[in-house]
C-alpha cells in the first residue's frame, strides 16, 4: 500500500489515491505515523502535481506540517522548485509554515531566495512578512542569502516588502558582514547600485575584522570592476575604517538574533538546543551623524548667542547723558555704547544675560567636546551632549521671549502674553514628550541589561533531529547518493545514473531543491558528456533552467566549452535560455563569442536571433565582444546573421565606442577591412571623448600598421572630429538600452530569477539626506527668526519721550530700547510677533526632534517634520512681508502691493504643487502597497565588467 501511495504521489494520480483510500480510509494517517519521513505531500509538492496536492490537503491538511528527514516541510520543497500555486495552497492551510526552519536552518523563504524563485518569494512575504526576519544558523537574513547567491530580483522584491527598515537592511551575519560587504566582496555592481540607491544601507559599517565595504574592495584581488565600485561607494560617502575611527565591539558568533518588528525579540528553538539571545544591532554611522548634527546646531546657536550679546535687544545708547542743559546731574544718566535695556529694566537685562550666556557656553561646550579628540564617541557621551544641546536650545527660547517682552510697550503686552503662553505650553509639551520618551527607553534598556525584562520569545517550529542510529544511517546514505550522482555526472556514466534512480526515483528532484547550486547537468554539460546530458534532459528537463552560484545555466557552460551538440539539446528544451544573463551580465552567446566558439555562435543565433541584441553590463553588444577579443570568424557569422542592421552595428558601449573604434584601437587590420567592406559602420562616429576612429589611430602609439589602417579609414571617407564638428551629446552611462529591431523593446525573463524590472533612481540614503537637509534649513530659519526678534523691523527707540519741553505728558510716549513698530502700528507688531514666533518655534521643534534620539527615522515621521518645516517657512515669508509693509512709506505702497500680490500668488502655487504632488504620491504608494496598481516592469540590462583573467 505504501509503495502504491508513493507511486501515485510521484505520478500525481488522483484516481489511484482515491482507490487506495477506499481500501484503507486511514492510509494518510498511517503515512504520517510511519517511520518513512517523506509523506505523499512531500513527493507531490516536490514534483509539482498541483491537483494531487489539493486533494491531499482537502483530505488531510495536517500533512502540510509534517517534516522529512532533512527537517523540510512540503512548503520548503515547493518553494525550492518554484511551484507558486502549490505554495499558495500550502499557505492557505498554515501561514506559519513560512517561519519553519529545516535541518540547515533555512525557512521556505530562504530556500526560495537562494534558488531565485522570485514569484515564490513575493508570495511568501505577502502572506507572512515576519518571515523576512528569521535568521539562518550563520545569522544571515534572507537579504544576505539573496546577495550571496546573486539573486538581485529576489532582493528587489524583499526590499520593497520590508520598506525603509534600516535595521534589517544593516543587520550583520556571524562574521559581522552586512549585505553591502558581501556585494562588494563578490563585486556585484548592479547589486551595489541597488543597495546604495534604494536602501538605507550603512556604507561605513564594519565587520568583525574591522573592515568597511571600502576596505573589502581595497583588500580584494584587483580587476576591471574595481574602479566603478570605488566610485559608487565613495559617491555614497563610504570611508575606510581608518578614516571613520569607530569603536569596533567584539562580536559573539554564538549570538544569533531573532528579528521581529522591533528587532529585539529572540528565537526559541525546539529540542535542537539552538536558543539564540538577541543582539542589539545599531547603525555604525549613528554616532557620526549625530556628531555632525550636533556640530551644526551648536555652531549656529553659539553664533546667534554671540551676536545677541554684542547687539542686545533695544540697542545701545548713541550718546552720553549725565547732566542736563543746566549742568545738573540727571535722574537717569547713561553712557554711549551701553545697553539701553540695562538702564530701562535692570532685572530683565540680567535675565537676558544669564540665559543668553547659558545658550552661548552650552553650545561652545558641545563644540569643544566634539573637536577635543577625547574618546567620547560612545552613545552615553552622545546622550550627555544632546542633553546639553536641549539646555542651550531652551535657554535660547527664553532669551527670545525676554527680548520680545522688553521691546513690547504696555499696549501690546496682552498680545505678547497670549503668544508667550501658547509658545511655552507647546514647547513644554514637546520637551516633555522627548524627555519621557528617552527616560522610558533608558529604563527599558537598563531593565533588559540586568535581566529584569526578558525579550519576548517567539516559538518557531524547527526540524526535529532524530539522533538514533537509523537517522544517522539515512544521512550517511544521502551523502553517499549525492557523491555517487556527482561522480556519475563527471564520468558521464549513464548506467550508474539509472542504478541511482532505481534506488531513489526522486534523486534528480532532490538535486534541484538542495542548496548545492551545481546540478549534475551543469557538470556533464561542462565536461561534454552528450549521452549523459540527453538522459538527464529526458528524465528531468527543468534541470536546464537551473543556475549555479555564478548565475550560469548549463547552456552557458556548454557554450563556453564549445560543445555544439549539447548546446542543441539544451536549446530543444528551452530556446529562451539564449537570453539569460549570468552574474557577469553575459548570455551564452556572449560567452561563446568571447571564447571564439564559432559553431556554437551560429547555432545560438539560428535558434534565437534576438539574442544578438542583449547587451552586457558595459552596454557592449556581442559584436563589441568579438572585436574586443579578436574573434573575426565569430564576427563574420554574426554580421551575416543580423544583415544590414545599421543601428546594431553602430551601437556604442558605455565609453561611446563603436566596434570600429575598438578595432582601430587594437589595430586589427583584417577586422577593420571586414567592417568597412561588409557592414554599414559609421566611420565618423564619436565616442564620449569626442574622438572618431581616425582620432583613435592618430592618438595611439605608432607602429608599422598605422599607414595601412590610415589608408583604409580615409579611403572609406573617415574624418577627424575637428573636421566633422558634430555636436557631442552628454552620454548617460547608467542608462543602457535593451535592443530589439527597433531598439526599444524589453526582455521578459522567466521566473528562474532573471526578471529585471526597471530601476527607479533615487538619492542614496533618502532618509539620511532628508534629515541633513531639514537640519540645515531649520537651523537657518531659527537663526533668522531669533535675529528678527532681537532687531525688529523699524528698529528701536534711541531715547525716552514721556514729557514735552514744558514737562507735560506727551500724547504718544515711548521708552528707549522698545520697538518703534509697537508704537506706530500695534496690530502689525502683534502679527509680526506671532508669525516670527511660529517660524522660530517650528524650526526649533524640528531640530529638537532630529537630535532627540527617539526612533523617528521612518518616512512617515520625516513627512511630518517636512510639514512642520513648510509651516516654519510660510510663517517666515509672512513675517518678511509684514516687515516690508511696515517699513514702506505711502508713496511706494502701490509697488509693494504688486510685489506682495505676485509673491503670494507664486508662493501659493508652489505650495499647492508640492502639496498636491505629495498627496498624489501618497495615494499611488497606498494603491501600490495594497496591490491596486502594479509597477510597470521594464527590463534594463545591468552594467557589466569583463573580469576574464586573459582580458585583465
């Protein structure tokens, strides 16, 4: 019965299953309790029998939670094979299966990511986003696995799913490497571009050896890709470890974190004893960024406080007054150059001096500590400096209101009190929120540190390991089977293959789902065992679509070795394999052309002519590769195949060179003759340096071939660039077109991991740059608003006027040092105070939030701070026009009204455009997030580098 059930599962025969269940209704239950760990659901899930899987799940859904001898659930196997529909069915039964780790410590998501099953990855993340936070035994995230196995498309799907989760993106494996370290070590240019462009990856993170990503590049063997990677990293602000001087904390490899939304919970494993306490992951550059922010804000506060000390509110006396006209001592004498405020309100001036001095010295203390060179780069020191900054900012706020109070006469004191009350209340609330938030964080940290609070434990089912002798024998037998299969592939021994399949009919399927990326078909294709290849393809044709760790299919390997018959067999299975690019950005046709495999080139072009139009990562066509590697015979075959395709022949690489430029630079006389004679190559095309083919020849070192090449070029009508005077357009090296007959179509790859949606180019580290921009702008607004508060438009009175020359009270008295505007236009002065205070406090609120240390680094918080900044800027604009209106006499009021009207209209239009634009962006983001709008996919070939040792 068990044999018949197993055969039915292998065939996907539902009728046989039903017959067996009629004979024994408990058959599926017996399959669960039997010693055979592989259930019928494992077999049918691995072989892709969707109908059979559905039938089993409807009859016995608990089969989905069974594990084989490797600790794999049926979901692991279906995920590894890329059977998306089966994955969906299994997830309907139990979404928590996403979290289960097999014997190798991998979840279904890990397995799918390693195998490049993009659609499966997308489905698993959609159903259970928490699965992205499970780590392997080496503390690798699923992002590490994607980068490590060069699965860029899977990485894109995952990054989109997790959003701007800085901590997950910057998590380190057991060697302390982030995903950027790995991408740089493997020199994956497109992955590096994506990480720098689309994520908040920490470019200066250090691994356990104290090396940053830039250090990894510097220490690696040199090749042609290094220059571009170096430019990318330095362009993103990457530094060497010796330049950043961070404190490298010892990393304990036994501590593997379990990640949840707060990245602080632990993973409780089953009896396998793999309990792993959480590790606190931080941004390596957190301290650096905080230091920069503190330096900027402290410098501005010190500048403003110093200026306020030199020019106090109310100004200074312009003359000496100690005696009256009769020579008698006056009641209130004063000396020129002394502060008016010190005479008119001694107590208030004392308060002004105290708080302004506190702001000045506190900010200078921060600057001194930051530039002292003392070892104060730990977080606790940074918190102390931030506390000092809060004191400085608060002191500056108090100074601002003391100044306003002093310069406001009695008749506007009511308005001032209202403005002050609301402002103080707002400021106290903000300070309280920041203070309480940090107190809570500190208390939680202390309680966790000393064990009073334990991390929430999440029980994640793991594969149970049976350590009895039978299980040990099974593992040993499995390793022996894998070794025998590998040996058979290396020898091309079909008889051994058949024997192995008799012992285990699912052996080839296991080879596909295993984590070993090199299948028997890769080995036999590389070694030229045609009979073995045919046998494998007849038994398991999907092996042809598997990729090794370098992203190469068996067709890449056979093409490189020149095994034409094997190439034909592989193309019979799937002609679209011609279009698949490997990790180096090359198709099988590119590989064959570089190696000079003329027959293979001819066969590949015959089966799929469109393969001639795929570009490398350096925007090279297959024609560029032929000329660059001096493969004239292959070039002839290709030119004959493409016919008179002027556009393809004249296409330029990333340096703007056509194939004629390259042929001339390498002085390949026969190739030049062929191109001029048999193609429509443009003899006057210019590269990015503005050089034609003739210029290349003139600029090259002289030898005996130059005269003949010169005659050939001039005979074809070639001119120097200075004689043609073309307009040289700027060339964008990041935009590499995908070429078809019209040079505009896109390439749609299979789910094998070669889907390449268009890359949206954004600023690297969006949040970091926004924070820096907000900090600078907010600091400047605060500075300007503070200065405006101390020196209001219209200035201050320079003298007292309370009585006339006869000693009678005057109609409009004023006091020296008070604002002129407050007397001449009380309402306008009130408006000035309100809007200037809004600008001042709004900008200070942004600064306080940015340096508060609270976890407010997500986009939504950034948008809130940007909205506050809009309020601050708008308030400052209103303050500006109030000032202009006050200081403009009647005869220019007409001009002022025109200026104001146009300015306000322009400002409202600008604000409306920004507001509506962000509303549209938010709506589109929501619609995309919930699947109402799908991203348009455009295949963009990636930048390619030839690291062939011969070429280097």
